[in-house]
C-alpha cells in the first residue's frame, strides 16, 4: 500500500488489535474495581483506540479528550501547562492517560510529572504501541498493547503526515521503498 510517498505492508491485523484491546479493557476492569477513573485520551492519534477501549470498560468512569499544549504558558498555580482541553477536576482522581504510540516517551513523561504534582490520586498510562526507545525511559506505561521495534507504523488512529488514521489494521513502513 502506498501512502503519499512511502510503501507500507500490513503489520497488525484488525482482529489481533481488537483481541488485545479487549484484554487490556479486562485488566483495567479488574485493577480499577470500585474506582471511578478519569480517562485522558491524547488527540489526535488515540481517538480510535480510546473509542474501542472504552467500550470494553465496564467501570463508572469519565473521559476527557486532551491535546498536548504546543507551547508552555506562564506558570499559574493549579493550571495544567502540558495539556489543553481538560474540563474535569483532576484533584484526587485516578487518571489513565490513553496514548496511541510511545516513541521516545519524552512528551508523556512531562505530562505525567505535571499531573502527579497537581494532587491526583494516581496517574497511569495505557499505550496501544510502544517502540523500542520508550522501553529505556523512566516513565513506563502500566498497560501496553504491542511492543515493537523502532519502525514507522500507521493506521488505527496513527498517521503519516495526517494520512492513514482511518485504516482498520496497523501497517508498517517497508524500509527503503518509496513511491
Ligand atoms: P514521543 O514523545 O517520542 O513518545 O512521541 C510520541 C508521538 O509521536 C505519538 O503520539 C505520535 O503522534 C508520534 N509517533 C511516533 N512514532 C510514530 C509512528 O510510528 N507512527 C505515527 N506516529 C508516530
């Protein structure tokens, strides 16, 4: 398959993704029994993963889609600087950040650090895909869909230059092949 100027081949088929998402949902249901977590899916990439995951979760829970702030504003106490779009109170909440893919993990580590400093009860990460470099990072996700090597993937919410998010399967780039 060609997207823009790159070649991709199928990597993780839809059926495998759906099965894994269901398993992750069951783990969350067990781990958070009698709790009411606040899910924070990070836009844009995690919209499909979050939609499927949330339908496997049978807890009382809230969901607030957020974005990385592209710049850091001046500090004003209690205001989140790393994320925009959060309308829910995070004080004393069990937060589950929903990410599509962790590459270096650098962006999320700042988010986690800030959320923890603002009086949350707990902050965990669920990522559908974790790339090899993220395995070295100090901030680790509690839930991981698929561990992959350092390759470029797309589909199921993940994009290449804005394209490919709507694909049902996950594809990986065929190295060295351009269109
Ligand atoms: P990190 O801060 O290096 O972990 O960056 C993670 C972000 O980079 C993800 O949320 C994606 O938006 C993007 N990204 C990293 N690798 C890929 C990939 O293989 N396909 C599509 N997007 C990716």
